[in-house]
C-alpha cells in the first residue's frame, strides 16, 4: 500500500467522521425540547394531580399557592415552600432541573448554592421517576398559555446550553 493510498483512506475517514458528527450535532441542536415533560398528556396529569395532593400540597398548597411570605427567610434561615402556580418561580427552571430537585433534593453546587438548607425532601425512593414526571406534568398543566410558552423557552435555552457544552468537550 502506498502512502498516497493510505493518505486518501485517512482523509476519507476523517471526512466521514466530520460529516457524521456534524449531522448528529445538527439533529441535536434542531431538537426543540431536550428533556421535556408534557403538560398535555391527560393520564399523566391526572396521576400527577393525585400524587401532588398526597405528597406536595401540605407544603406547596392545594392550589399550588405555596406558603405565606415564601421569599422571606424564617428564623432558621430556610425559605418557606414556594408556589408552583404562575406567581412562583418554578417555571423559571427547565424540566431537567425540576426533575433533579424533586428526585434528589437541593444539591449544593448543582441545584442549590453552597450551604443552602431546605425543608424540601428528596423523593427518590418515595416516588418513582415516572411519578415525579407526572407531578411536574400536573404542575405545568395549571400554568396559563403565556407562562407555558415562557417555560418552553427556558427548556429550549437549557437544551441549547447543553449542546454547546457537549460540543466544547474534547
């Protein structure tokens, strides 16, 4: 085998790798949702409502209104449970973060600042992943269309940041 043939073979392999990687990146970048929990699945939302009432409403309110003065720290330094309705900040977080917080609790350095303390328990081992998704679907189903649209943008922007971070990783 000559160096010319070997060089041509290597060039073809590199070109194919670039094309395949480029197509994968394009397909991923053009995907509008990433990790997305649909508030339009009626069965999922119905299950989520039942689970929300039994596991979340005691702190976050039967109408998702949260605890009074939820932005003011208590004497122990912890914040009251925030609302999950449109008046709160739940919709400011992408679905993947909402899932992570619900499943694993607030993890300093990942889903909470260092030193952050909360009364919010982790639900891993209490609710299955599918049940956590159902609760989030229920919460999202209560938001008005304009908040849902804004939350879809939050999801999309988070997905784009993941794509860029993944593409920058050697």
